[in-house]
C-alpha cells in the first residue's frame, strides 16, 4: 500500500484574505493622532485567537484593507499579529480601495499566485459594498462578518450577497476548515 505524505501546504489549499476594521480591529476603540493615523485600538473578541490559530494550522493569510499603512502596522504590531500575514495590501499603497479588483489582484500577486487561485480564496470582511462586492466580482468566496452594527447587513443587490455569514471571528475556524476540505 502506497503512503502519501501530506505537507502543510497540501492540507491547507485555501487562501484567506482579511479586512481589518470591525473584522479584526474594533474601530470604535481606535485612538488616532492629529493626522488621522491609528496609534492603537482593541481587537474584536476572539480575533487574535482566530488569526493565530489559522496561521498555526498552515493557512496563508493576507490583509486586504482600506486605510493608511502606518495605522495597520501600529495596531497589528501592538497585538503581535503583524507577522501572521504573508502580505498586507493596503489601499494607501495600491492607490485604490475595495471593491476595486486592483486590491484583490495585488494580494494574489504578492503571494506569487495567479487569478486562477481566486477560486480557492476567501475574503472575510464587514462591509457588503466593499468586501463582499469586490470578492464576488472576482469569484472569491465572500464571508460577511456581521459583528458591527455600523454598516448595513442587507445587500442592496446580488453582487453584495455574501456566500457565508458569521457573527464573530471564532466562528470562522470551523467554516474555514470546512471550506478548505471542499477545495479541489
């Protein structure tokens, strides 16, 4: 009987894109300087455990977020999450904002992948008109995290309709494992 050795990369085919604000970071706790740069903020309960667990399980994580690069660096370093992300695609650096395909294409390119890999990618975010719409337009599985009341929870059209919905970060762990098992 032939035995196949599976590496972490073989087991974890799913690529995970995360938004930041109200997906990982609690935007209501942000402390900003006079130029609007976030100096510190609290995380959504369970977000740090979720990020660490997914990383430890071998998933490739990418931040795909709108905002100032220094803000993300400050908060993610504050909470020890910065190094869990293989790449951080920030709208300030890309000169585009979600739902622009440039954001998602920049992330896939930074991971040395191609647009073919969108079919094994998920985008987790809190904004239907940015995160879900942008992901759906490219064939990326969209996961709406409905944790915050700050943004609408009802899609205005089919392009904003998420593939999956979770209410908080810890719910992602089981969903991600299930979606990874479905990747061909």
